[in-house]
C-alpha cells in the first residue's frame, strides 16, 4: 500500500503548491468560511492549512488517508453531478506517502478533537486533544523519503510564488471565503470573505494592475458570465492578468482568452491584454473538466458558443461605460 501510494503521489503531488491545492479544496468542500495557508521555505519544509469547516470524525480519520477513500461519492449517480472539487479520494494518501503529516480536527458535535500523525504513509500517533472546530493539516519535509523527486523542486522562492498564485486564485474564485496566506511568517494575502469580488481584486492586485473595473454580467442558456474587466494602467505583453474560472475552477483556455481580447480590441483600448476576472458558470454537460486532475486546460464541447458568449459579455461591459 505504501509503495503504491508513493507512485500514485507522483500523479497528484508535484510540488508544495499541489499539496496546498488539495488541502484547500478539501477545506472548501468541508464548508469552511475561513482558510489560512502558511508556508516556510516555499512549503518544502512546512505547510499549514487551517480551516473552520465541518471537521473529521475521529473514527473516519485513518480511513481518510487510505487511497480511493472519499466521503464525496456515495452512488454512481453522484459521479454524474459532482459539485465538490475533490472526488478522487487520493489526495490525503498521496500527501501522507511523501511527507510527514499531522492532522488536528474537531467537529462541532464533539467536545474533543483528535490529533493524528502519519509519516511516509504509516500511522505514528493518534490521540484526543482540545481543538477549535475545523481542521488543521501540517505537512512537513516534502519528499523526505523520495530524494529523486525532491531534486525537481525549484528554489524556495519559486515554490512560494506558486503557492501565492494558487491562494490568489482561490481568493478570486471564492470571495465569500476569507483567505489568509503567510510566507515565512509574513502576511501576504488576507481577504475579508465578505463576498465582494471587487474588494478581493483590489486587495490582491491594486489599482495599477486591475485598473478601472467594469462589471461583466451576462446570462445565456446554460452559461452565466460574471466578473470584471479592467483597463490596466500599465501596459504589459502577456495574458498573466486575464483570470477566468469555470464553475469555480481556475483554467487556461485559448478560446476564452481570444474572446476577451477580440472584444477588448473592438473598443480600441489602450493595450492588447486587459485585466479580467471572469466567473463562468456552465452546465457540466457542456464542459469536460476531467481532462487531467492537475491540469488547467479545459475542453469545451461547443467552442463557438463559449467564444460568442464571452466576447459578447465583455463587449457589453465595455459598451456600458461608453453610454
Ligand atoms: P477527496 O477529497 O477526493 O474525497 P481526499 O484524499 O482529498 O479525498 O480526502 C479524503 C477525505 O478526508 C475526504 O473525502 C473528507 O471526508 C476528508 N477530509 C479531508 N480534508 C478535510 C477537511 N479539511 N475537512 C473535513 N474533511 C476533510
Ligand atoms: Mg480532496
């Protein structure tokens, strides 16, 4: 089991940011309204993710670290309408296979919480403890037992910036959740969780990058598009500030980028690449999110429809300003 988990971990866990991604997605699935991410040395030596979600029952803890154990799929029908982000049931087993994990968790219904330690996939401690409602995962010494993989990690600074980017996107995709990010004890991100996307955008990017923001709000059959488009104050030569999410998931898509830029171009704006944060809500039948668990590229059943909807939504937002 331990060896298989180590191999499986290669699929899911590439770097500290992959761990933070899995742990924060679990926190979101657990209904957390506040999530804190702390890392040291780029997350290579230390990652802590704390949430105020539902917690894990004591008797369910060891199971949660078994491969293909998930509490999120109960029937075959569930598979067809997966709302939760994680559903493969292999994140915790993979993380535990290649690092030293400590878990502190408590559900509202219980007076005591539990603390659990698992190292290289083997249980090391399991006891009752006082704890706030919710869950804290501590992950130490990533790849301590797979030195070959450890070698592929970049510098602490680069790894930290991957984690920072991830938390940024999480904050943008969930304005209703308060996110905190600390790097080596320094607070880098702290969003309020008040649900206001514009607040999150300005907190993260500031006015120079986001510019003057125009609201995008369009709904067509099977597709909702909400968010903001801004004309950045500084020109730049890449798509780095075009953010878009599909059903809460950060993605990259040439079709969407092209749709945004074409609409923007039609209004003879100053730069080629606008600032955007767009939330697309689509019927799950129209998109294929299962391309690869860790990949960001997405496949659309109907590319033309998506292109048209996005460019119209963006065009309408820009047009409003003119009127
Ligand atoms: P998956 O998310 O695909 O179900 P994971 O390996 O990521 O699989 O997690 C295994 C299980 O552990 C989850 O199904 C969930 O029941 C539980 N779990 C993990 N993290 C949390 C958390 N932060 N809060 C509550 N439950 C959690
Ligand atoms: Mg998960």
